[in-house]
C-alpha cells in the first residue's frame, strides 16, 4: 500500500500510527534507536538456510542466506547484523507478497561493529516470513569469523564465530538467544576437504571442478556455534566410537589437520573415547550431536572452540609427537575435556545473553577437569580446578575486578566476559557449592537443568533454581548469587580460642568476613557473602575434626564438640571454599608447623592465603619466607612449585645487594629437589623439573646449569655438527634453547627461526620463547622488525608471543617497550587477532607509579584502534600500582628477613 501522507511520532520499540488518505490507520512497529547491545524481539529468526561458495584461494566468501522469521508487529525496519559485506537485493516473502529491502551497515561510531538494518519501502505485515540476502564478504585475515590462513602454497579457511564473528561471515541475528536449526550447503573446488557442524548428506561434483556438499540439518544452534572450513586438510578417519551404556549409537570420530600433519593426531584421537565416556556417565545422557571432528587449525587465536560436531583447536593441543612431554599431553586432556563438556553445557543448553557466558565457561572448566579426573584418577587432575580458582583470586583481589555475571551494555566490551573471572573463579564457585551440597545432589541439579532446557536457552538464575530444585536446598540460590552478582573476594579472619576445664574444654573460632584487599588497594568494605566455611581442627594426638557453617553475616562462631585444646586450625577444609583466610602470627606458625597433617588441597589453599596475607601486610616477611621454604619441600609437585611464586618478585624488586640472598634461598628451596628428580620418569621429573630449572638459572644464579643447557641446546640445533634431537629431554627443550640463544645467539638465530616456522607444534613455541630470550641488542632489533613485517617468517600469534617474551627480558625490555609504542598502530592493524586487541594494555611493564601513569597515557591515546580496552587497561594499571605499593611497604622488611636466614 502506498501512502500519500505520513504523520507519526517515533518511540524506540513502540507501536506507531500511520495515517493516509482514504486509508484506515494502521499500527506498525518501528525501532528508531540503534541497538547498542541486544537486538529487539519484534523480528525473531526461526531457521536458516545458507548456500555458500568457499574457495581458500580466493579473497572473498559469497553466498545466499535465507532466514525464516516470525514478525510480531508490522514494521518497515528489521535490525540484524552484518559486517564488511556487500549485500544484494534483499527480499522478504510472506504468503503471496514480496517486499524489497535495502541493507545498511551502521557506522561504528553510532553502534557496535556489525549492527545493520533492512529498510522496506512498504510496511511488512506481522506473521511468518522468509528473508533472503545474497552477499559477498572478504575473508577475515585476523583469525576471526571466516578467516583465511596461508601456509606456504596452501590456503585454508577456518571459522571462529564466538563471540560476535558470525556477523562477518553471513548476515543474520548474531546473538546467543536466537537458537534455531541451520540447513547449510557449501560449494568449493573439488580438491579441498570441506567440513561443517553436521555430516554431509550428499555430495555432487559439478562440471566446473567444484563440489557441492549438502549437510544434514543441525539441531537448534546460535550463530556463534556455526563452524565450517575448507582446504587441503589431512583427514584421519578414526572410525566409530562404539555405543556404551549411555549412548545407544556409534559415533563417528575424525581428525583434521594441515597438510602433512595428520599422523600427529593419533594421540588426541586415541584418548577421546575415554574422556567422552566419563562425561556421558556424569550427565547421564549421550553426546548430543551427529559426529565429532577434531580440527587442528593451521593458525588460531584461542586455545579451542566447542563448535558442535566440529571442535577447533590450536595445533599445540592436538598435534603430539611420540615423545611429547607430559605437560603437552595434560594440556590436551584439560582443553579437550573442557570442549567436550561444552557439548552439553553451552551447546545443548545455551545462555540467553553474553552476561551469562560465565556459566558456559565456568561449567566447562569445572566439568572438564572432573571429566579427566574420572578418566584418569591417578593423573592428579583432582586439583586442577582448585589451582585455577586460586589463580583467579589474583584478579579478583583488584578494585577493578568485575562480577562473574557482569551486565553487558555495549557489544564492544564483550571480550571482558572471557577472562579468569569467568573461567577460573566461576569454576571455583561451582566446585565450592558442589562440596557444600554433596556431589550427588549437585549432579542431580545439573541433570535436571539439562533436561529442562535442552536445545534451548537459559539464564544463570534458571541454573541456580535447577540446582536448588535438584538438591532440595533452596538456600543455594542466594548463596550462589552472592558470589556471582558482586565483585571481589571474601576474606575470612579467625583466631583459635580454647576455654573451659576438664571434659568441658572446647575450641571456638570467632570468624569475621570482609572483602580481601592487598596493600595499596582502593577497595572499600561493606560487602558480604553467604560463605560455606568449613574448618579443620588439629589435636596433639594426630586426630582432626571438621566443623562447618554457612556464614551469612559479618560475624560467626565455629565450635568443636571434641574436648581438649586443639593445636591448630585450618580455615578452609579440603580447600573447598572460594575465599581466603587470615590467622594471627601464632596461628600461622602453628598451621605451618603441622602442614604435614593437611591434604594437598588444603595445603594449596593455605599457601595462597599465606601469600595473600603477605600482600595485604598481615603476614610478616620472616613468617612468609619460612612458609615458602617449608612448602617447597612438599612431595606434591604443584605445591612445591607454587611455594616459589614470589622468588621472581624478590629478585626484581629488592635492592641489588639482596640478590645473593634471593639466589641462596632459591638454591636452598630447589637445588637438591632438581638434582634428584631431573631425568626421572616421575611427576616431578616431567612437570616440576622445567620450572625448577628456570628458577635456579634465573634467580639462583646457577651458571653451571645454564652452560649445560646451552650445550644441549647447541647439540639439538646442530650448531657443532649434525642436529641431535635426543640431546635434551622434551620437557627441558625450551630451557635449553633459551640458554643457547643467550650464549650463541648469532649461530642459534637462523635455526631457531626455521624451527619457529616449520618445526612441530611443540618446537614452534619453544623456538619463539628462545628467540625472545636474546640479550643481544642487535638481534633484538632484528627480531622486532621481523615480528612487524615478515608474515612468512612468523605468524601474527607468534609475533605477539615473541614481543611478550621480550617485554619480560631484563636485557631488552626497555627498548622493546619503546619500540612497541612507536610501532603500535602498524602492529595492531597487521599482526594482532581481532579478538586480542582489547587486551593489549596487558603488555605494559613496570612496578612504579610512573609506569602506571605512562601506561594510562599511552593506551588511552590508542582507544580508537583497540575498542573494548578499558577494563584491561584499568586492571593493568592497578597491578602496576599494587606492585609499587608492595615494594614500598615490604621490600626492606623482606631484605632483612632474607639477610637473617642461616
């Protein structure tokens, strides 16, 4: 219908009345304001058909997207997403009517990148309709969306749609809540391997030398989980994972890798069944999707991505040589189990909006670690989630930390949702409440949630209610919300008291809770949590007693029923609580003296709280050093390793004349442990030895060890003859290559550069670390130029890693930071993945107020080219300031404590 006059008032998202000559008034829906985060709900997609042409040798991706939509109110405008694309004539068909629209991408100064609209000349009626958009878009060259990777003469297409990459690959409704089935066809030159989320239903070779693949319809999926690719991949068909007690059907398993790399997929494929079976047993339901492809991407910005049926990994995690070190195998297991856990949590049940992506990632972190512990209970994986959550507490200690469930008001800041608070703190909170409720009750809540929302979307509140309903404990809802809906980390303070006489003697601990704040922090007080606090009391006869409470108020009291005075108290039994605790000096000394009566999890939690007390000024340096020395002798490798966390801080920030004392402490803690374990096929020999070697060389001033490593590195590279790949154990390769680069940089440079380009996935990482360890200013300058300009010598990810190593290298860090600032614009535009740009302020070095100010000035001036940088900068600046505050308050005291050691 045509209108000769048009009179209306616009309200965002409102029904608007149009009047025309000889026409009855008609109400239409007109969204005038440009969406800054979520789209409106007037037009909802119900299904996609994608017909794509994917040629890795071309520059562009093209195709036609057909979207079935449901229109609630008549409208002349549809908001959706589409970035950097040319869209042809847009049509919308509803019944027998056909409408023509114009696609317009909104300028980035007015809306988040990739927001677009379609405007129609006529009013489109309410009801079901079909929207068709032919389009063409260049392949992304920064590891995002549908991106192109060149390796020699070969080219590959890989996709990374999460969080907002799909809008650059095809026009659509690029939000997680729009979860619908996809029908996809891909045409590609016939020499390519082509993959998608589902198996190919038909293949047809055309006369033009292209093959058209029609894939099976997907289960409902959001756009961020769509995955496809093409190129000369090696395909390793591992056959079927057989049916089991949970899964009644066989599951096809394949591995895909860049040409020539297929044989290295064997380990990853062989170990998939065990991990998957463990996860199916926990969920009580079968793996939800039709097939399982594991894809080693030729170049990748993340660790992995959980796309249903087509999980993409960085090569290091999937391509393992026969002599791969245990650390690489464990990294594979952790990440692989994490991505497989996502097939249920995230894929089968998806968040409504990015503010609840924490639940996807926190759950996959927690469940992935549980999965590998069920798969290999002897592997020591039971402490992985705890170690990760303790690591998150460093970020959660910041004034600038965020909530786990952080509202997202503007899409540019979406990468803030993917950090340690999401993954590690979230996983630790889930672990705490599993411990509080009991494993079986928590699992009942998880299974209930999967059943309630399968193939749909759910919020964090939906999950909390499922856990409450499944466990039968309604208290869990406000308790869990207290941890995810406010920022910061609880600190539980307590002091042990013994009172009474004879059989009436009792022990009590008076508890207070507050928000943990390190020295120099701007953090205020006034928050409270519902904390499941469990304490472990220890007695002279060797017995222990556990007592728990759900601490809802600022103060609480724990009391034991066992008569007699306890010798010590541990305020986080089994390390289950996501909080730190504090004791007085006598309490710390008693606990450290009895640390052999703590289990491994408790010891890790104790060590973290001891370090936190030192950072907050509550623990004296001499007590802290005693704790370090005591725990360095612990038989478990991860505890012994973490005991040395502050050696680097001491070495870097104490006065120069304290370095001999730091070196002595380092050798006292680790020299004998290293000598007794290096080269042994033990957990210490495989996992701890590399870290001890690094500390003994860097802080322990062990020059003989450094020379020995340099000789082994030279033999590995063949600097004095034929290369000898058995000259050094794989787990110590990185240390040997760094040593030879320092000792013989002119000779080592070329073979290390070649290794970084064409070595195994493991060797490539070791080579980049070695190159960045140079102490030669001329070589450092050449490397920086290479990182910026030579795309054939190293990838963008390698260039970024190289600069990170160089920034931490005392010999060249100042020159590298100056170069980084001078070349920032060019480096960002050509060498940094799109998804990594917001995090670039993390490169800022220093431990002074001046360094913090310089970082603020510089990165603020670069705001236009690193959108979403604000939180990264704020946290980087705060870390620098806190380092300066700790140095000011504790350096002299620490120097005196070291000087007083015998």
